[in-house]
């Protein structure tokens, strides 16, 4: 008997388009003899499956199911193909844990920890894991680039604390580039 598999893609970050492409790649390579595949697109509160005629069929978020042709489709598992939030930061994993639906990826706690670079760095530091020297900046604090460069040597990499891939990341080779790189990172940070 075939298993019902949802492939969730999209998400709420600057990685939306690449996530959709990833979801399509996963769908293309799954064994259709073993799985009935349902690509689910997510953006904000819009979670839907696209029907045969292009109509949106919305997910029932109470139990993560679809109703198609009067029949309720429940999923045996979910393939998480979302880059960034809510697929890499533990939010979906926690939701699926509550619903007792298996999924691909690490659990919600591990995902949440590793998605936040500052927390992860502080978590692994006592374990003698080598990490690059870093400064954590908050959006509401004054950012003095001169003092930052006194602590860090050029070149530096500036990256959003909460974000996946390299979206919002910059390599800074000159002091004059630092402020722009910080602003770029904050524009992509999800928090």
C-alpha cells in the first residue's frame, strides 16, 4: 500500500524560490510506486496543495490534512524542503511533533539551536569545538564599526544570526564596506 507523503516547500525567508525548486526536485525523484506525493506550498498562513485544475486546496492546520473530493488525506510523513524559516528553525518540527507526524530533518530543539548562530556557538564553545571569533549584534544597539574592527581582523564575514544558506551574507574586505554588510544582514534576519 502506498504511503501519503507531503513535501513542504516555500517558507517565509529570502530562500522561498530555491526552496520551491528543492521541493520540485524531491518530488521528481521519489518512487511513485511507493508514495502518493503531495507538494505543499507554505508562505505565512497560506499552506496549500495545488489541485489538478490549479485550484488551491488549503491544509487543515488542526491535523495537517487535506480534503480532496470529499475524502480526507492524512500524511504518513513529511519531507521538509523549506530553507530558512519555518523549516530549518524548529517551528515545523515542533508542530509535526505535536501532531505525531514523522518528518525529515533533525528534531525541533536541534533545529532551533543550530539555526541561531549565536546560541549554537555558545553551546559548542565549552565542548572545545573550534569556531571563528565573532561579535553578536542586536538590531536595536548602536553599531560602531571602528570598535568592531578593533576586535576582528579584516576580512570578516557578516551573516544574519537567524537565517539559512548565504542569503544576507557578505565578505567584507574594507572597513568602508562593514556598515552596509551589517544592514544587509539585518534586512534578512528573521527576528
